[in-house]
């Protein structure tokens, strides 16, 4: 039998650079064990220094390759980089194949880079809570940048990217007639637009389409004081990354110095609070109301009560526990 | 609460075939496991670093190149050097029976040769993880 190391001991080890301890803490975040809550409270206190960058875009748009090249450039500047790569779980089995590391092989073995793959349904409760706790582990242990890669389809994934300080939306040429990300509805959340694969001849069209759209005012981020920029990159040729890093740094500066940026930080905090509350609620709810669930849904299916009556009965027996 | 079984699949060495590993990855996903796949040509050190960061329950290393007797000792030493003693190590691929015996003595928990049926792979993983227990 394996031995259980208490989470506060893991925090001590993680803070002196033990990557196995960091990794185990991330698993505890996914498992959502109450035991780790004080440890994560401590990590949260220590965190707050890293620049958290969300990278999203439709499948195959070149996100992982971009993260890899961006990380190499940041490493060359002496920065430590943590990466959380979120991949979708199979709706059928709940399992997943997480392959982002394949495109990040240039980073393999570098101790200044920490890569963690997470599956959307790998966490008990919400992925948003768990992935942001994993970000805290990296932030608190001194990583300068924490990059979260999520696929820009599905509300849960997009929400996670939006909980970052700076949201990068990746659009690629050649994925369709027009920019696929429009259909996915994610262009609006970008603080920085990357057009990837600009070594391809059809990239110019994607760039100009995107610029046209921006002049039409397609942006939710930052209000008037932040103008999202379009940054063409080629991970294959290593081009555009100086510009990308400049755009990221400028956005971080804007967050720190503008009142809109401060509002954004408060929104992120509110999001985390709500997601964590949601998780607590649903975990305790399912733990205590599971027997009633079967009984009441039976009554509902026999049409002896209405959906509202059923919901009221289900909720009536529930009492949220206070902190232990 | 315990998480789903997490497993990292790696191809070490020079051979360029990963069709088999990809099929295994799909079977494990369909059995409800979370599978991290790292791609071809990884070094033992890279595999160890990835397995530690991913905090997997199981590290599955597949090789067809015949270098297993040099690669597995490096992986075992790498895990030990990082103080990791609760990752289950599986070998896969093609190798002679006497090497299987030697590898198990060395600390490889199980060796699943090339034609092992998917169900056996799944059952073996589930059994080994259950035997190890929560951590
Ligand atoms: N020509 C060219 N191809 C690229 C570039 N960057 C990525 N690709 C290719 O685009 C494909 C997808 O790249 P990924 O980095 O895996 O894309 P992704 O967005 O992370 O994909 P998912 O995680 O599956 O959503 C691969 O075949 C890459 O080789 C680039 O700069 N130029
Ligand atoms: Mg990817």
C-alpha cells in the first residue's frame, strides 16, 4: 500500500522546488479532498506574482506548438514557465487522451518548465476550480508565467481561459472558409489575437479578416482602454514571438495600472469564488441527497408530481455544512 | 475521493512506430482512464520528468528497439532519484522471456508483450493500481 503524505507537508516540499510534491498537490486539487483545503489556502497566499496567460482556439489551430515556441523564448529570457494543458474527456467513457505534450517535445527535460495535462472531466466537481488551483501551485512556487491551454469549444473550457490575466485567441489559416473561431464565439474574449502558421501563403487573408472584424468593434475585453492587437506568428519558423511577448507584457502592465484592469482582477476572483462555491455545493448535495434523488425522480417519472415539486422536495432536505 | 486512473504512455528509443501505443491509448481511454501520450523518441530522463509532473499512477514504456535492458534501469534510477516510489512501471513491446524475468526483478511491475489483448492490459492496470492503493 502506498503511503499518504499530508498536503501541508507537500506544500513545504513544493516550496523548495520538489516537483513530485507539486504534482501530487495538483492531483489533490483534482480529487477535491477536504484535507487539502488549508494547504491550498497557504498556496493562494503565496501566489499572485505570476503572469497567467490563457491560450485558446479551435482544435488544431496550433496552440500547443505556439505554447512550446513561446516557452522556449521565455526560457531564453530566463523565465520559468508552468503550463496547464486542458484536453477534452470522452463523453462516452469519461476517459481521455491528452496529447499536447507531443507538440511540446522541445521542452522535455527542462527543469524550468513544468507541464501538467488535465482532462475536462478528470476533476471531481469543476475543471475551472481544479485547474486554477493547479495554477496556484505553479504561481506560488515561483514560476514567472503560467500558461493555460484549452480548446476553444465548450463553455467550460472557454471560461477557464477567461480566468487568466491575458487571453490569447489563436486563429489559423486553412481551417475553413472563414475564421472558425467566429463560429465558436471566442474571438470576443481575446486580449491578444494570434494568427498562427503564418508561414502558410493563405495566412494573409486570415490576418486581414481578423483586422477587419476588430475595426467593426468585435471585442469584449478591456472596454475602451485596451485595444486587442493582431499578432502573426509562425511556430514552424519561430517568427512573431518578440511581438507576442511584447503584447503579453503590455497587457500585464495594463492590468496593473488601469482601473479596468483592476476590475478584471476582481471579476476573476469572483469567478473563482463562484466556481468553488458551486463545487462545494454540488459535492455535498450529491453526497447527502443521492438516496432521495432516486426516490423523487421515480415519483416524477410516474407523473405523480411536477418537475418543480420534485425539485423543491429534493432541495428541502438539503443543509449545507459549515466549515469543519 | 479518488481520481480516475492516470497513465503516461511513452515511446523510448529510436524506433519510429507508434501505431501500437496509440491503439493501447484509445483502449485505455475507452476504459475510462486519463492517458497522457508524449510521442516518439523520448529519453529515459524526459520520460521520468514527465511522469513525475503528470503524477501518473502508471508509467507505460513501450519499445521495440531491443534497448530495454539499458533503458529500464535508467528509468528506475530516475524515479528513485526523485524520491518517487508509488508510480507503477509497465513495460511493453517485444523482448525475450529471460529479459522479462530480469526486468521484473529490477522493479518493473509487469511486462505486457506486443500481442497482449486490450482487456488483459486494462485488467492488469486496474489490479496493480488497486494493490498499490490510494496515495
Ligand atoms: N505550417 C505550420 N503548421 C503548424 C504551425 N504550428 C502548428 N502547426 C501544425 O498544426 C497542427 C496542430 O498543431 P497543435 O499545436 O497540435 O494544435 P492545437 O491547437 O494545440 O491542437 P489541439 O490541442 O488538438 O486543439 C500540427 O500538425 C502542427 O504541426 C506553424 O507555425 N506552421
Ligand atoms: Mg493542443
